[in-house]
C-alpha cells in the first residue's frame, strides 16, 4: 500500500536521500501471498484451522477459520468467500465493514433468524455481531468488570476470558460458553449479560440441581432448541450437559449417584440438533461425530470433527484442521471445503501467489535463483528467475530422515539457514535436527555436520560426528569453508572442505566479552546470522547481545581479532537477524524487533534503508523507507546490489532494489488514469469493481501482463496498449488508498494511487456512462425509445461497484433501487452469472403514480448512489 504522502511525497523522499549520498531502495514482494482462495471453489481454498460451523436461515454455511483469523462463507454453489476478518490477528474495525475488521482466533459462530452472524472472537475475549449489511460490532466483552461482578450488567462492560462457542434462540438471546471461566452466559436483546450455568470453578458437580450452582470444566460447543433447552459440550468433564428451566443434568446419565454418562465420549467440543431431535456431538477426542437419538441410541457418523452442524435436510457438516466435511443423510463422506496445508501452497506457479510459513533465510545461486528456508513448512524452496517457485528439499513433515537420497524425499525440521558454496552446492542449517545438510548438483541430500542430538562436541574431528545445538545462520567463503552460527552453543563453528569441524569464535559460554582478543576466548549470545567479506573478514549477528561482532583476517603479524562493529558502536540494535555484505565492505543488517533493514558503510556510518519501524505489511512497489516489515530475517545480496529479505512475520520474501531502478519513474505514470468502467468517472474504487485504466503503451503484443492491487493480482477482462479493463480483487484492504501497478513483460508501466470506498455503484449505459441505461425489457428487447418498458414489467439492468458480497451472490451492503424517483420492487440484485464484477439488477417498473416516458434510475448501495443522468424509457 502507498504511504499517505502519495507518489509525489515518495519522489521527494528519494530526492532528499540521493542528495545526501544515501542509496534509496524500492521495496517489492518476490514471493508470498495472503490469498486464501476467495471467489473460487471451496475445495481449492486454503483453510488454516476450522474451529466452528454455522448454518444461516438461507442455507449458507459459515466457517470460523481460527488460525486464519477469518470467517468464511460457503455458497450453495460451492464458492467460498471471506465475510469477516482481514486474516491478520488483532482487534479493529467495530462499526465498519466486517471484511476490513481484525479478528483474533475466532472459534464459535452462530446465525440468527434474520441472518445476523455472531462470532466468539476468542483471542480478543469478545462476542461480536455482523449484521446483514456487513457491519461488525462488539456486543459482549471488552470491559473491565470481572465475571463475578458482570452478572446483570451491560455485556460490553464485562471482561471475558475465552469465549469459545455461541448459539442464538428464536428470541435473539445469544448464549455463549467461556472456556477459561468455566461458565455459560446469556446476552439478552437489550445487551444485558446473565449467567446461565457454572460457578467459575473447573469441576464436575450439580447434576439435577440449579445450573447456577453446578460446575463445568472448559465448556465448548453449545446449542439451543425451540424449547429454550441448552445443550453444552462440557469438554473437560467429557460430558454433554443439558440446562432446562434452570436445572442442569448430564445427557445419558444413568441417574445413579456418581455414575458416569452412558454416552462414550472422549473430548466433546461441538453439539448440534437434527430436525428429528437427535443430538449430534463433535467428539474431537475420538475424531468422530456421534448421533444420539431421543432414545439414547448412540451411533458414530464417522467423520472427523472439532465442531458439527446439521441442516434441515439432515446433512451433517463437520470441521477438523484444514478441512470441512459433509455427509448427506445416509450418504458418503466428502470434503466440502479446504485443499490441505494452509501455510504451504503454490509450487509450480508464480511465487507472488504462493504461501510461505515464516521464512527465515535466503540464498542466491550463480544463475539468479533465490532459495528460501521455508521454516514453518520444513522445506527449502527455490524462486527461479522467471518467478516460478518449487520445493528443492523437504517433504513438509518435520523429521531427520532421507540422507543419501533425493532431497525432495528427505525430512527437514524448521530449517533456518542457507548458503551456496563455490561449487554450487546448497547448504542447509537443519535447525530442529541439529544438523547441517548439503544438497548437491544431482539433488541428493547428505548430513555434513551434527549427530542429531543437541550438544557441543567434536572439534578437530569429523563434522558428522560432532554435536551442534540449533544451528541457524550459514556462510560459505571462497575456499569452500562453511561457517555455522551454532546458536544455542553460543559459538561459530567452521566446517572445512575435508569435512573437519573446529570452532571459529566463542567459547560455548553465553555472555558478552572478549573484544580486542582472540575469537575463541570471546563469549557470544545466541548468534543467528553470518556474512563473509571477500577479504575473509567474518561478521556475526550476536543476536542475544544486540551487537554485530567482526573477526578480522589473520596476518603474518598475528591471528584475527574479534571486535564489536562499528568500533564506536552507537547503534542500538534490538534483534539483529540477517546479514549480507557487498564487495565495498558495506554491511546490511535486518533487525527483527524494530522492523528495519540497515546498512553500515566502510566509514561506519549507519543508515536505515527499509521499514517505517512499525510491524505490518504495506509498501510494495514503493519507497522502502515507507514500507512496513514484520520480523525481518535473512538477507542475501546479488551482484547488482539487490537485497533479498526473508520478511518472516509477513510470510514473504521481499526484494530491495537500489536507486538506479527507483529514481526512474514509470514511463506513463503521469498519463495513466483509472475510472469506473461503467460511469467512466474517476473516484474511489470498491472491492470487486470493474474499472478501466487508460494510458499509452500499457502493454505490447507478446508481453505478459499483470495488474497488481496492493500485490493482489486483478482479473483482466480486456487489454490493449491504450486501455485495460479489469476487476479489482475483493481481498483489497479497507483503505484509505491502495497502490495499483501495471507490469508488462515484467516492467512497471503504470502506477496509480486509488482511494477505497465500501461501494462505488454505477450503471453501464449506451453513451459512455450517461443517458440510456443498458437494460433488457421483459420481452428480451433492449430498452430504448422504440422499445420502452411496460409499467409493472420487469427490467434487467447491469452495474458494477457494489462492493464486497456477504455471499457469492448478494452484496454485503443494503441495496435500494428507484425508477422515476419511486422505489422499484427489487427482485434480484447480485452477481451476474459468468461475468466477474458485473452486478445484475432485476426490478419491476412501478405501476402506480410513475409517469411514462424517460425516467431516471438510481442504484443505492449502502449510503452510496450511482451516477446521475441515467434513464430508461417507460410506456
């Protein structure tokens, strides 16, 4: 996203930096994306960890993607979309669009009879509600009152602990379980919080007595029936409890004092009620759904479950991990949503669309490929010069296996360091396995150092018999020596070309000492990154000491010495995690805690080259100093001076390009214009809107073309050198603005800053955005003076800019439609089948006092209206 000063401000910043002699950088994403499959088939979508399910009155299925920090919606046509949450954990967005709000590990969800959605926002300790028009608010939690004082008070005044699951009755009372407070609460329609069950103590007691005096243990799933009876998954007690008229019992209890339930349960976490009165239980402890009839007959439905839901037809839905399952009554089990590992996706495609999981390190080979330690995915991946990504080592399952075989069949465990030696071999710090492994030119992997057991041993012997302890950073010198940041041993080890290991720095004791003396007598603290200058000088990110250490090369006058760098260290590093050095001796440092990348020139001058100091993700294709990073890690430098950064917390690989490519403005930027494709008017854009970009030389025949909206690829509908028609991605942020880039043949051809609005409705017309609307009469003719519409007839209109959709078909915001200043009977307003971004409106012409002739038409979405001057003809 562009910074608030816009392009002019960025140019001013660059000019200032260049005048002062500091190199400016352009920040781009080379690999990684937040795309999760919205707008496509649910079976191709990425779900992080589904924890809750709900069915609304219209047959839509909602999914609480807890680790994805989103609520997803699945349409009857199998298309998935996000209806709440940005995908980044946090709390924000109340009173605004739910799609732009932040959630934090949402668990339970429920829909009321009107289609309002209730969310147990567990990580934010709140209950939130999303209305039918897509607006989110907090209705419980966020206050300061402890639970002992909250009963009978305003629900938003309470300080909840861990709201886990929620249900809503036909009178709009919401009931939720507080997992950590061991209670069940009610939120009345007036917003009052009332305790229903549990005392706050984790225990089992109270059956056949008042629920307010009974105890629960980590209550999870909850459902209410038409009589007001509550069914509670008392997960810590391994029981289903029932509260009816204030009395609590165990479902299936034999009734004998102290007897256990007759229903065999592991850990019940979800409950639902079928239309035949059967109780469905998500028994996550036994990875099954149980059906309990009214006669207490128990059968296993046979599908994995953390939560369970059932529709009016008896179809049972369950969720577990990255999948949502479906079984029609007496039918077979099938996957309804989810394609597998949420954090790993995209091999064989463009790296900018792939998913990485906390990448920690980068390396570059002589052909220009960038290697990435995809730490959380237990893989090493390669981004080829053409931008395609694929795995080169690791199966994705953490483990030590595979030595001597293909690297693709081997196991790695949280690799955090990479290096390429002069022979082109890839070296991997297999951190979780306490090993250093090498992938040769044939793709075979071998352990080169470490026994697999953490410890410190082996100096002067074979490296494969030595012990390492959580090795991280690696660096290869021109002679083929491999230096290892043996992090938990607080040392730097050296593996020679003949396979022997020695210690190069540190005495294996944690501390800070030794400057001015021999490296082996010094103490380090958790070193995590290394860089070697061409003259042999070694730089160490002494991370725990918040310093950079330098080991000079030995001479005939004596061995190399260790010092803190720069010599008069006025730098306040917080968590140095990545190092790289160029031939001139300029050192680059990433600081994971203060979200910056720095450089130190040969004179010792420190400069900030990337990051605004705040944790987050903005700034692609703009000045790197206005960009935002999240726990930046490993760095790699290429001969042109480009830096490749593992932006760990953003699950991305970023590229920093020096000033020679930054200063030159995009060739046609000043002349490029973006307008609504229907009205042909400039203005803020809406998610999903069809827009047009006009310019000169936007693309050329035979060149690849890509339009990115804050790094999200737009759907191209028409392309020429002078005009592009495209659909803005639904996933764009809530603004206030986004950056749009046109890349043809990989070259930036246009760059635009556009404001963002919730909606930007506009009709398509026959006269460049005004005049006669493109409208189809009930008889199939195109509306015109020679083919007017009859009063009371149905006319179909086409528009764009309705904004996000609460389902795959309908806008999230309210829709109003007027013909001739009179409200028209709106029969349908939603997606036009088969055309991205196009809105279809079927409306009945008013037949009362509406006049005939030329009548104006107005579309209003939320509070925003379509362009004036559009009409149809009525007879």
